[in-house]
C-alpha cells in the first residue's frame, strides 16, 4: 500500500472513530401507563462536564409559548454501566445533567396533552394524544428533547406499535414491520418538523404532478373519511399546481386529520381547533361532524397550510430557519409568513375557479372589518410580528386578517405597475430563487430586496403601511387599481331573526346556543336557549342551508308579513316537543361595513389588472365567476343543456348557484326580451351573478320547474348554436304557465362545454311558439 492510500485509510478510520453517534429514541405505544408513555434516548456523545437536556418552549408556526417540558416527568440519566447520573430540573423545559461525558442514556415519561389536567397554552394542532389502542398523536416536540450543543446531529426513532396500526407522516420509514417502525431524520429540527399519527389506517393518496400526497383521517364515529377529503382536496391541489406554474415544491406531502369526538372533553378551550403547517405535512385538529358540514372549512384550512410550503418553509428570515426553541425570538415579517399564506390560500381558489369572485371579495371585506374592529389597526405590523408571542400576543390574530390584506394590496401594486404581467406570485418565485430552503434573509433587508426584484412603489407601501404606524391602509385606492369599489359603511333595514346564534348539537341539529343575544323581537318571538331549529316559514334549515334560507327571507319578507319558526323544545320529561313560534316581521337597521364590489365600467387598465388578479393564467374576463364544474354536467352539448334546466328547477328553496355559475364562461352574457312599463319590447342584458341576485329571492319562496320541449342544434367543431324550446311550471305536476325559446351559444374549451351566451324570448299572443318546436 502506498503512502497516499495509507493516509486515506488513516482519515477514514478517524472519521469512523470520531463521527457523532445519533440521537436514538425509542417509544412503545403498547405500554401506556396512567395515560403516559415511556421514552428512552441513547444519547449522542457529550463532550462537556454538564449538559442541559431541553424540550421546546416555543416552536415555529404557533408563535406562542408552549412549554412542552411541563408534560415530562421522572427524567433519569445513566452512564454506560447503568449508574444514575445527577439530574436537576432548571425550569419547565430544561434538566441539567452532571458528569455528562459519561452520559449514554436518558429515560422519562410523557403525559397526554389532549386530556391533561395541567394548565397550558399548547394549541391542539401541536399537542400530543395518547388514546390507548385507538389513536396516538406524536407531535415530536412533545415527546423528544434535545441538547443544544449537538442539535444538528442525526436522529433515529424506533416506534413499537399495535399490529394493525399505521404511521401517517411525511417521514419515510427506513424499515417497517407489523409491530415496529424505524424512522431517520437529519437533525432535531427535521424531527420536530414531522408529526406522526398512529391509528387503524384510513388513508387515501393523490398524485399531483410530481407530488404524491397522503391524506389520513381519524374520525372515531366514522362521520368523515380520508377518501371524501381527498376528493375535496384534489381540485384544490391540481389548482395549486397550476397556480405555482405546473410543479409543486415538494415530491411528497401528508395531510393528517384528527377529528375530535364531540362526546369527549379535551383540555383546550371550547371550540378551539385548526391546523399547523410543516415543510412537507400539516396536522389538523377539528371537531367531528358530518362530512358535508366540514367540506368548505377543510378546503380553506388545508389550502392555507399547504401554501406554507412557499412561506416560510422556502422563503424566511434567520429567526425562522435557525429557530430558537427556548426563547421567543421572532421575525418582523409575519405578514409574509402567515398573511401572504392566508391570502394565497383564497386567491388560488378564485383564480382556479374553485371559488366565486363575489365570495373572494366578501372574504377580503370581512378581513378589513375584523382588522379594524378587533385589533389595533394603528400598530406597526413589524412590531406586532416581533412581539407576537409576548407583548402583542392579543394582536396576533390580525396576521390572518390585515396580514392577508397587506399581501392583497402588494399584489395589486405589482399588477398595476406591470400592466398585469408581474404579481405577488412572481415575486415569491423570485424570492425563492434568491433564497430557497437553504438560505435565510436578514429581516432588515427584505423591503430593499423586494424593491430590487419588483418596483420602488412596493417598498414605499411596505415601509409606510407595514413598518409604519398610525397610518391606515387606503383600501379604496389599492382595490380601485383593479376596478373594485370600497365602501366603508352603508346602512340598510333588514329583517331581524331575533339575535339568535345557532350552533350544532351532538345530534347534528342546529339549536339556539347560549351565545345568542335576543333583541326585542327575539324575546317577543319566544325563543329559548337550547331550542332546536327545524324550519323558517316552511323552509327546512340545516347547517348547509341556514344562511341561504335566512338570506332569502331577508330579501322577500315585507312589512305586515309573518315570520314562523318550527322548533323543538325539551319538556320536563326530557322529551322533545315541536312548537311553532310566530310574530309579525320586525326590521332593524344593519350596518354593512367595508364592502368590496366590482365596478360596472372599469377603465381598460383597471380591467387588465382585474383579469390578471382574479383570473391569472386561466385567461378570460371575470365579470361572471366560474366555479369548478362537475364533469358530468359539461361533458357534452346534451349534458350542459340538461344541467341548465335542472339547476334552476325545484321546489321553493335555495338553488345550487355554484353549479349554475360553473356552466358559464367567465364574462358570458345572459339576456331576455321583455316589456318595459310603457309596453315597449326591449332586450335586458345581465351576468349570471346578476341573474342569481334577481331570481334567488323568488326561488326561495316559490317552486319553479323548467323543462325542454324540443331542440335544434347547429354544431361545427368546438362551437354550437342551440335553440331550445322550454316550458315552465310552478309545481312539477301542475299546469304549464309559460313557454318560450332559449338561444344558446356553446363553445368547447379545456375539454368541456361552456355557455358563452344565453338569450330567451317568452311566448306571447303576438309571438306564439312556432309549430316546429312543439314536438321533439
């Protein structure tokens, strides 16, 4: 062997001899005692005389003091011969170990946070659960401590599990048997970034371009399944892929859902729930309820958590990427981490047709109201961010309201300056290229970097309204860039329903909750706390229809009308009596705050910004929103025409307006020829949204059934002209009250048919239906 080979061998032996041993954790889920689990750690090599073993005081994403060490007890340290080393507890989260050079093993017990009697501030979406032989939530900061001196050392975790249990996590086991899983992580930070839920598997997978997505659900009463959730998330994730340019920034991702049994009491404040983001996963703690009641909130929350992949998990400051688990050292830019993520989670849905434009503007409107009424609107947002876990803890919620609005305004500034060609999405892409997962920015340099990558006006806005204080954002100006009118306050008279606040009881029925504040009418009407709500004026109310039914009644009831409610009330024997409450309608003055509405005649520049903002790379105008369509509704000319008649027909009640809008191209025009008050025949044009606004109150009170009599189709390639004769009835089995012809222009685009234009003419004595349309 020559000298160079000998030298190489020497260094190779040295590397092996002096390589740092990993953290080797082990935990046995089959050995629960007093709702606690035993953890063993074979420690890495410690080179100091004393060392501190610690659990996190605070973790990324929660921005709140958690003190995980509160739930750890009986911590003992051993040398290689099994001899106990001296251990002294320094505080809630830290233990000092003497003779640390001899340290080889630590053992301790971890208590269950979900049902702990210990007072704490841990959020449920970052807490631990030990539900023997049912469910185990291993939020890793709650089970596994660290030594700061060797924080970057690799980690091994061995988990003994019940035989039929499965580990839902974004970590990939290096080995897995029926009874044991072995995981490896590059360091403690990666371990803390990887929650694991063990339970009998209920999982589904979605392939989204380059990314394999796991959906896992624990629903103790089987009210919701992973398959249902994956169906809801599929459209969102496919839209996210398109929104992000055709590729997701991860090759795997895990959505982990824990649904709390309403019969079980946990240690968290009533109603508290939500989700916590991680680099390639997110964990959800939500109240269990029927699937159809949870769909909308799950999609919105999942969208928010998923887009944390961009901020702060790709783009972040040193305070986030080199997180201090033992002290609240936060960044100045929560508007970017939480605010922009909240904005993007809704923005992707409107751009991809999963949410209507009015719905999106309504959400932004509500955020303006929340930020002004609930929080200190004059507080510097960078100061709020820096002190969100301490001094300004009560202001933290504003990161989801004003933080999102800051991003919306910044997006509009960029689109306005670029003529619709450069957006906040482009800016985050460029920031991601500059920093990526491995580099962090300096808090004080971010605004300068944004100006460098985009426009000086972007920095001017951030300095004045984010860093500055006492200067409210002029929403009228920034939303006006997209032809959106901002109205701070309007007042109108509306029907009062008595000041009730509905909630859902364990049976899944709406009831008058204890949070209700009855006004004069509510007291006169005769509500009682606990009344189950069945119907108003003959229209059944469920969690899905409650808002629509009351909204319809608000627009249709007039002075002198009566409001009638059918309710269920528990009698002295514990049985439910059905009662009818009735009283003349009562009007109150209601303030409508911070409204955002599309103006009717935007300038060409405003329209360019508006279309780029709300349609993005989907193209087209956003005059009429187009939610995602059911493929069966739009797969053929016959299907889309039948769907049009079906969606507007039915007994008195709410129509499926999202389905209705999904049939029309953005910007499609509708219209009808009708008589003016002077008897003149005139064509009236409107959008699908205006059709809904004009007709929803009528449909809420009246049955309407429209069906096709006959049809003529002229079709060439991807364009079709259809004449569809119709008849309408007030009752499905009643007599015909009206006839006419619908003239439709259809186009096929992106693999489906759309209605690009619809006009109709009712039959009259002067214009009887032509004979050729009277028979199919």
